[in-house]
C-alpha cells in the first residue's frame, strides 16, 4: 500500500511539473507574440521612429524627382541603409520596403549604393527569410551587375546565406557558374570555392542541379557560360567519401 501511495504521489508530481512547463511555455509564447507585435507595429510604424519611415521611402525613391539621380551619393547610401535597418525590425515594414529596395538595387546609378543595399539584404534574409524569398532571383541577378564591387558583394552574401541554409540552392545557382568565367580573378576564385564547398555536402546539391544549370547556360548560348558549366560539372563530380552512392543514384532521379 505504501508503494501504491508513493506511485500516486509520483504521478501527481509529474502532472504538476507538466502543468508548470505548459504554463511557462504559454507565457513565453505570449511574451514572444507581444514583442513581435511591438516590433511590427510600434517601433518603426508608430511613435517617433515611425515618423521617419515615409521620409526614408521618399528619399530612397526620389519622390517627385527631388534631386538628380546621379548626385547626392552619400545621401542615397545613408537613406538606403537606414531603410533596410527599419525593414529589419518590422516584417510589415519589410514587405512594404522590399519592392523599393530591389528597384534601387537594379536601377541606382551609384555602385556604392547598390553594394550597400546588397550587404543589407543579407541581414534582411537572415531576419525575415519568408518575406525576402520571392525576391531570390533578383539577388542572384546582381551577379551580372556592371560593377565588380557589387558582384563581389553579391557572391559573398549568397555564399553566406547558402552555407547557413537561409537560401535554397536552386536553378538560380547557374548565375554563380557564370562567375567562373568572370574577368575579375577574385570573383572567379570565390565562385570556385562556392561550388567546391557545395560539392562536399552529403546530398550533393550541385550534382543534382547540374542538368538545370547546364540547361540555363545552354539557353544563354554563350561560350562563357559553356566553360562555366564544364567547371560546375567537375566540381560536382567531387563526391564526399561518406556518400559513395549519391553519384549513381542522382542521374536516375
């Protein structure tokens, strides 16, 4: 009987512990939701900081052509960076700001502004990956930017995001393959490292994506792209020692 009573007390203790854990988890969730609500709706959408949001949008977008597109580089850099910092706080503000950010990333005449925006976009992807995900192709597109600095920044950001699984390796990686034939030796070396690191992964993403990469590069019908595809294939052939079967399985999939 004493043992039975002891088991009953133990069951009661377990239930009490589970109840306390559940209550603590509910309290944590409520607090997290409150913090998220404050960040999304209060910090940069209301109060003093909120008053600067529309101003930043106007300056970055050069509303009504207030200043010449080729002038005021420092103003454009500062306002673009501030806009991205606001977007990194609030998911709602981020969704509103992203079209403007990517428009400037493509159209701004100052390469320093485009480079600044690319670095800031890396932070935005880490903060709000779901909001930025539809714009992934636009990020890869900057690997074709006329500025060597922007191309370098873009590849560095993409490498970091892919290594941290913040961006899925998809067909857009063909843009990185083209960098293997870039006239910038530093960018070319970084692209080689990108593919070599990918080829070491257990699931061999480069090998699995190779048909799509070659197809995209062939569609471009450029000698530059064809050479890049050859290197991508060589890198993909480097299989991890712990995954000997992937090479034989992937072509049949």
